[in-house]
């Protein structure tokens, strides 16, 4: 008896404006100045720019959340392509953040006088109340104790939003997941190294020490802090050692994706810092030294956040401990074989 062939499901007729729900999106701009009977031409630009920011924040959270889910089970399968998927999606996040930086060029066409036409009508609303941006920072790994002006950080939020942000403090961050992923890597496992040969880590430390120039003598003490005690660091010594190994031996084929992933994290951190800098400069240019509509200190607060809110700075610090690849010790055959993709 032949199997019945199921007919393809009938597709519904999708209409472009309905699919995108343009009736909701395009009717979601309600300038406060018009409500007060004093229509300000540039308020429409101000609203649309910020609405588009929030849409892109939603997409970034979608991408970051999916990558965190890949790492959450404690196992990333290189052969199944999970690491490639993570790198692709994080690269997309970086590209989106670059676009958000460029959008400031549009916002800067709003001159200080144009903004004053409606600015006072916005109080106490502020971009500082963007829940999605706060959630993004928290999920990536920015903890409350690291924040500049932490006593003010949630003060302008509704109680339910404040509770949501504070609840994230007890959940694993992306940085925590990366720390666990790096810490599980067995690159320095004794089984890969011939008996009687100096451990690779000791050899790397010796080569690094020989590469130091005058004025860098204190770097060896920092080496011990990062790679041996881990005092005051988010990355464990094991994770930091693995990250340096990946950076130094990145030309090994199986280390290319881990290296690219670390680079993506640094790209994202740099893009966020660039956005903060452009935002700070734009605020200074537009309102000078006045306080923000939400009550913050304006440029002063943004400057503090710019210097304090680097999420993956501990990975960037590791560049201090690299040296020329010509000096790299060759990997033993056992470890080289273990680093190959297995069938």
C-alpha cells in the first residue's frame, strides 16, 4: 500500500502593511508639543530616532539571548557549528551597534534651539529610562557595583521596571558564560605534554618576561594576579590562561572560531564605548552643561559611564601579555592532534 502524499499546506495571503503592522508603527508618533498646541517641527525626528533605537535594541537582545542559550548548557560543539553560529550572530550585533552610532549624525541635525522648542515638555522622560538598553548591559555582564552613579541608575524607573533590572543581578551574564567556556578548555592539561618537558605555561611566562622592556617590570606581578590568583577579576585564572592561549595560537584551524568570538566581544565593547562617546558629545553640543530631562547630570554622568562601563575589558587587558608569534613554542603532537577537528 503506497504512502499517501500530503498536500502542501495552503499559504495565507500575506499583505505587506499587515505583516509589518504598519498601521500601529506609523501611528505611534504623538508629539507632546502638538498636545500643548505648540507644534515643534523637529519633535517628530526626535521620536522616530528613539523609536528606531528601541527596535534595534530589541533585535540585539534577540541575538544576544540566542547566543547565551548556546553557551548555557556548558557545551559548545565546534563540529555541529554552534560556535560559528555564535560568531555570526555576535558579528551582526556589532554591525547593528555601528549603525546606531551612525544614527547620531541624524540626531545632530536637531540644533539646540530646535530642541528647546519642546525639551521642557518631555520632563521627566529620558533615554536614561530605556529598559532595553539597561537589560542589554546587564545581560552582557555589567554588574550594578561597576556602574558609574549606581545609586541613580534605577531611581528614574517605574517600580516594576526597577525590580526587573535588579532581578538580573542574580542571573548568569554572558561574561559569566564566557568565563565558564574558557575555563573548561584543556589546553594546559598535563596529558598532552611529554614527560620531562617544562609545562607550556611556564615556558610562555619565560618568553613573555624576556620580551619586556624598561618600564614594564611590574607586568610580571600583574601576570601573577591575572593568571595565578585571579584577585579582583571576573575572569578566573584558568579562563584568562585559555584566552591568552587562543590569542597566541589563533592560527591553529580549530582555534580560529574561538579567536573570532573573543574578537567579537571586544568589537561589541568598543562599539558600545563609541556610542557612549558620541552620545556624550551630542548631549554636550545640544544642552551644554545643563541637567538631563530625567534629572541626571547630563554630560558629567555620560562621561563617567564612558570610562566605567566596559564589559569585556578584562579580555582587552590580555593583549598586554602577547609576544611575537616567532617566539611561540611548537605544540606537541598530542595536543596538536587534540586540536584538530575530529570526524
